[in-house]
C-alpha cells in the first residue's frame, strides 16, 4: 500500500489491499477519528471527515431516512456537503433519493452535462452552482432495507475507479456499523443492547435527529390545514416555494410558523405554491 489512510484518497489509482485487510484498515481509520473527537457529539463529524481522507473525494455526508420525504443529516464533512444534503431534501430528488429508492449505489460522475444532468435537472443545476461536479450515493442498509445514505461529492467531473469504489463500499459498511453503535455509546450503555433490533436503533436515531427539521414538520401541519391536503402534498408545496425563492425548506418553514407566509387554497382561485400574507381569500 503506497499511501497511509490519513492522506486523501488512500487507495486511489490502485494498490488496493485484500478485502479483509482493506476493511480492517478502514475500520481502524474511522475508529481513530472517533477517538480523536473532543466530545462524543463531535464523533459523527469526525467520521465524515475521515471518509474524505480515505477516498479521492472533496466532501461527504451521512443522511438517515425515516420514510419518503423524511430525511435528517447525521453528519457532514464541510459546509458544501451540508448544503448539498439540504438541497436534496429541499428538491426531493437527486442521487441520494435514487439510492434510497433502489437500494443500490448511484454514481453521478458528471452533473454538468449528459445523462446525470438530465436525470436530475433541478438538483444538478443547483449542485453545480455550489461547486459540485460529481456525487456518489451509497445506501446504508440494515436488515436488507436502505435506511440512509453515505453521500460523497467531488468538485471535479469523473467517476470512482473500481478500486476506489471498493474502498467506498468498505467505508459505507464501517459508517453503518458506527451509526448502529454510536447512540448506545453516547448513552453509556455499550454492550447492553447487543440483541436490539437494528432497525429500531436507526428509528431512534431518526427521532433524536429530527430536531434539525422540527420546523418543517410543524409547517407541514399548518399547510395541510390551509390547503386541505395530505402531508406529502404539503411538503411538496413547501419545496416548491423554497426552490422558487432560492431558499431551503427549513427557512420557508420558519416563515410559515411565524405566520409571515401562508398558502392560499386552490378553491379560492389561488396558486397553492404561492403564499399570501394571511389576509382574506
């Protein structure tokens, strides 16, 4: 092995070890990153940063799904990774959602043109505006079901070579293990729940992380009442307004909760994606 895992793209361009050796090295690298965190709550960020050091990518994030339209960000390596995760949540589309739906890796090597740009035109346009040129989403699976994704981005056009994809999958597996164990470790109950159902553990992580999007869920409820629609339709209306304004769903939701924005029902001849100021119909 030519480069230590502390350097970017540890196995880029060849020199990939055996599966057993490679998995061990990835696990040791992530474990060292976790041990080096100053606070247990800083561990997720440290893990995302370590993912970048292991692969020829610019940034990474881990998102957990609680169902269609419900997604929370567990960790990000940098500001662009965080904005990219929020972007996919806002537009409700992109490689992350495709990986969740299909339960298989989605490798978008060129968001500037070609099939990837045409597959997710809105997402691709906005991602390129953030300086992102390629995105690789790997589903995090528990019990055969995809419950989240490891999302990697690059500021250069190009896919992952086969050796790098192997490493990325090892990283995904190690992050999955960390995700399953982290909550127990923080609560000081390591080893006490060895037989606990893994999907329940993910569900508890989603519940614990939902604080980041509390405003969204509350705003969805208000829009449901205003437009007499179901939760998915209400979230679609919030997303449409957020995209039209060049903002995030969270930002628009805060305006709804503060009653600076509300939505006009179609029954009154209005466009439900356009808010009004709370006056009469």
